[in-house]
């Protein structure tokens, strides 16, 4: 399966934030939308970073009070790994595992078109296994009514 197919099923909405917004705003967006990361974009909607729950938790552990004054740009990751819609989902899973990341923006020449999480990958794999199991049961036991 290709990423484009996964995004068709999942949806292509991506929550974003700008680098100059407070970390508390990022925390609110993460909590309200029940997501694990936000893509950080500049005024031209170009990806400049990504900020995750993990980034915020690490900062909170070292100095909770500083979160009140920190900007997203001070905590976001700027070494962004991206995927493209034509990538195979198994390839994306390997990239995410190798780089120990849980969220991967999907981009085209026009800009960001979606984001894939490790949860999306796991859901895809579970569905694939269930379909294979069903076919094997039908093969072994005949047509199941």
C-alpha cells in the first residue's frame, strides 16, 4: 500500500503551529485534538520544524517554569524527515523505526499533504493481517457463510 492510499482512508488534515507561538498554545492544540505532534510552519506555509508531546515533556522535566515563556521555535525539532505520497507504507515504517520518530509529514511540491503516525502504521498492519487471516481460513476450511 502506498502512503497516498493510507491518507485517503485516514484523512489529510494536519494540525500546524507557527514557531513564534508559545509552547502553552502548542500544548493546548495537542490536548484538544488528541494528537502527538504539530507541524511547525512559517508565514509561507513552509515546514520549518515539528514539535511533539515528547519535546514538551523533556523540557517540562528539566524546567517546568520556563514553559510559560518558551516559544515553539525553542523546543521544536528542525531536522525534519519527510515522506512523499508515492512512498510504500512499509518503507515509511522502516524510516520511522530507524530514526525513532513517531510522526512523519507527507509533502509534495505544493506543500504538506498529510502526516503519518506510528499508530496509523500499526492500524494498517493489523487490518492487513486480518484480511490475510480471513483468506487463509477460507482457503483451509472452504467458503465460510
